[in-house]
C-alpha cells in the first residue's frame, strides 16, 4: 500500500518549545514556520522575532505600528513553512465524565475523523500509516489518547495472515495459560517432595503422577502461589505505568511511536475493540520471559514454579477481567472497577493504572478520583 507523504503536524506545545535564536518557530493561520535562518536578515531586527518566538504572529504581523509587513513578506514566510497545527484534543480529561454499567460510546465517522485530524485513517491499515507518521510525538500522544470507536476491529495490517495474529478473543487467554499454570503448580508440589524430570524431557509428568501429590507439598506450594498472585498485581501496575505509558520518555521518531502504538497505544485509541482487549499469546510470552527467568535465578525451582503458577493464574484473571470491564455488566465490586478503569481511558490516562485492584495506585499515589 502506498502512503502519500503528508505535511507534518505539530501541537502548540511543540511550537512553544522553539523560542530562542538557535531554533525559533512561529505560527500563522494554523501553519508552523521555522524562521531561525531568517532571524539575522529580518528588517525589523532580531529582537522582535525572538520576542514572539514559539507563539502565533498573526496579530503582530498585522500591527502596522510595530512593523509593517507587505504581501511579499507573507510570501517569503511560506518558504520557511515546516508543517501545521493539528486539531486539539477534546475527549479525555473531562471532569464530568462517568462510566455507567451499560456504557456504550457512539461510533466514529472514519472519514470525518480523518478529514478533521489528519491523524490515522481508520479505513486503511494502521501500522503502515504509523510507520510513515507525519505527526510529532506531542500530536501523536494527544490523538492516541482520544478514543475512537468502530463496530468492527480496525485493521493493523493489509495481509490477512498478519492481521489475524493481532486479534485475540478473550477465552484464548485462559485456554492457553491456565493449563500451563496448573502444570507449574503440580510441578512445584512434586518438586517439594523430590526430584522430577525437566519440563522439556517430560512436559506431562505432573498429570500422570497426581497420586504422588501430598498435603505437605500443598502447604509449601500454596504460599508460593499466593506470593505469585501478589507479584502479578505489582507487575500489572508497573508494566502499565512504566512500560505501556512511557509517554514522556518516548523518542520523537516514527519507529518508537509505532512500537508504542502496537504495545498499548492502539488500546487507548480504540478502547472498545473486542479483539484487542487481551494480549496475543506471543506478546505475553515475550513479556513474561525475563520475569520467569529471574524467578528461576532467585529461587529454588520448586519455589519458582509455585510463584510463576500464581502469577500466570492472576494474569489470566487480569486479562479476562480487563475484557469484562470494557464489555460486560458486572457485580458491585467489578462495576466499581469498571468505572475506575474506563475513567483511565476517558477521563485521565495519567492516573488509575490498576485493573484488578487499586492497591498499588494507593501505595504509589496514582489513584484516579471517579
């Protein structure tokens, strides 16, 4: 698919950070200009440009008492145009917003949305557009946190085989990860009783040695399992806050914006997409690898397997609950968490990182009032 190179889009924050002699930008009628090379040649002197650097200059250019500008001056300014100002964000941070248990947002008009924002065209595969991004990081972060809604899943890839790898129905998570968690739990119990074959030598060993499981081993594995539950809640919070929302540290390059979009940005951009609410198995397998490896380094294998089984079990609970928070009528506690989590999407994405509970939001002072 061919992507036409579009004019680069900036925010007012982008422009306001360029207001010195080394880099001086101004705006006029929605366009952005880098007038740095023109500063020494400005007939009215350098000071007047630097005084209005990083700001809009329409009023000052019209003020004949300060410095008269001819039609030729406006034509010359066009030579320094580097982009335009994007549409301001309007949805998130609405203090009056509140999710109801039957919350169902209106669908986005894809053509109207693209015509207005020139951000991403929801009628076309999104990944290729991100890779050829024509917008600044500041504009990307403003737009990606403004939710859009479609009746169907927006395409990431053109080829169907690649597109299928990005979509996951919610029940795939327990189908894959709960059997693994059960296997690890049983292995932990057996290992507390004595040595057993390595997983890769005999993956199903625990299942045909159930009779060897003892209450004594269970009493040792259960604390490890519950520790794994607790560790998962901390990992859930930590990854959500410091990895998925690495916004401030994100380099302003298309490759990093694309990675951010694939990892979590698309979920904030399309938060009600039923097929992108749980992690694809390959993504979770990649994310869990360093943590499980660390567990085997820090603890004896029997303890590590118990901890990992607890973490995997709570991960399955987390992803299923995440889906339910977006798309299911819920009992009292989960209804409260639904309001809390949807407020993270529609009210303030810089707070409220807990999904299964608010415990670590309270500990780290990131509770989102709802």
